C-alpha cells in the first residue's frame, strides 16, 4: 500500500468515525475472530435438491413485475442462478395455462443451465384442472418450461381478501395429495406470506414432497396487498385479519422439534425458509437453526435488483454470497 493510499484511508477513518457508532447489537451470534483466516471462496457446503447441486443455500422465490416485464425479470434471475449455482422458483405460471404463447416469459432453461428450476401454480388452478380432468395440462406445463418440478402455492387467506378471489371446493391438503398420487416429478408446497400453523406444517412434512417453503409472515404480505386493492368498507374492517399468520422463527422451532424426534419422514425433504428474511445474516441464522437440507429465500429483494438490470442483480447476489462466507468463517449461533 502506497503512503498516499494509507494517508487517504486514515483520513477517511477520522472523518467517518463519528458516523460509525452503533447502539444495537445482533445478539443471535457469537463472533469468534481468532480461529480462522480470511473468508475463503467455497467455504459454504453445497447441497442437493432433487439430485441437482446448489453451490449456495440461497433460493430465488421469484415474483413478476407485470406481464410486460416478466420475461426480462425471469431471464435476469435465471442468469444469476447459473452464475452462482442457486435454485429458482418461477412466479405463478397461470398465464401459460391461459395462453401458451406466454410460455416465452417463463422459459428460462437456456439461461439457468442445469440449476434447479420449478414451475409454479396456485392450489385453486390445480383444483380446477383436477375437477375438469385436465390434469395433463399440469404435466404439459412442467415439460414446456423444462422445469424440474412444480411448486404449489397455497393462499386461501389471500384469495379471501382478493375482490375477485377464487373459492376452494376442497381442502388444499386433499388437492395436494391428489397431485402427489398423479405425478412423479418433484413437488414443493409454499404459502405466500402467512406461513403455516403447526398442524398444517406437520401434515406437509409427512407427505412425499421435495420441499416445504415457509412463505412466512414478515415479508411481502399478499393479504395486505389485496386488501389495499379494495375500495369498500371491508378495507378497514378486515384490516385486523392481515396480521394473522406465523413467522419463520415460529415455524423453525416446530420443525426443529420434529427433527429432534428422529422421525425419518421429516428428514427426507428440504426446507426453504422464506418470509421476512431481510439480509444474509437472517438467512445464515436459519441455516444454522435447522442444520438439515435447509436454504433461505428472498423474493422482493431479488425482484428489486432484477428490475434494475442483470449487472445490478449479479452484484447483489455476490454480496449475499460473500456475506454468507464471512458468517460461516466467524460466526456461531447462540443456543
């Protein structure tokens, strides 16, 4: 380092010192600076999802920013997955069922390479296809998009809030079981912002699913979103119900209890912790809380940077990866 560079750095330190005082401590971790060298690229162990390798335990729970932007968003997200070895769930693929030409906005296999890619349909659409004996359209969707499997999103509270929401004729768990009986590709189930209560989550954990995605309370809340779309008295009178749901912390505690009970059925599937994950330290916290086939997910954060452009998104993902490597090197979880 040159004398000038050293002088500049020291001057920065003096000028920024008074802006660099923190009163709040992240009390979730022990910081152990003595036992490792600087963070090393590749220190995060890879994991497998349905036989495919993810280099980092980071899942893209994608959302689309409107039909005219969906293609570019999904392309950028897929490229980021390929570059960093991540996995990706597409936003709702219902538009492809409505018009097969919309598949172009979701067909990102050529961009994602061999990384995990999952199509996505709502429980209401799947129920309707099963009732009309059109379930082949589900398999055709997965094939058309060259997806590795299907995400079923379960969102009854969102549908209840939505002015034009769908009404289920059957319990979602029964529809999920019918799908598992009919198809043999990997299937995940997720919520969209309320999470699952203990009975619902335990029932899912006992099914032959590839993964369960929490979709927990604390992140983007589609019940709030749909309620805000209203322009009648229900907007105010139903507002109290937007606070219903379960956090990732709650759901993690339940899953850990079941894993400790040593039932093999609980150990057979992956867990995606999503909902309120604001940064890589939140993600790392849950990775260490559930030391079993676990990854964490972002949705709105990835969407934000995907809208800015490919380069901005790649820089954001790189910052996440480097943060995880730092945490893996210096942090241990307080029990």
